[in-house]
């Protein structure tokens, strides 16, 4: 997934096998994992780098 064609390669692979259910499951799991990662990073950012805790 880190390569420039990461998700595109997964879609092409599953489409060539006509495995649409697995293709959509892969896309949904990537979106879910990305969402959880971003929510966690936002929580860490607010918790650790809170503006009011810094002596601004």
C-alpha cells in the first residue's frame, strides 16, 4: 500500500479474478484502518501537544 500503485494493484488483482466481494472488502478495510489511525493520531496530538499546556 505504500507504493504509488498500492491500492490500484489490489483493485486490479481482484478485478482480474472477478472477486468483487473481496475487492470491496479490501477497500473498506483500508478505509477503516486509515480512519482509526487518523483518529488515534489526532487524539495523541491533542493529548500530548495541547496548546494550553505549552507556555504560549
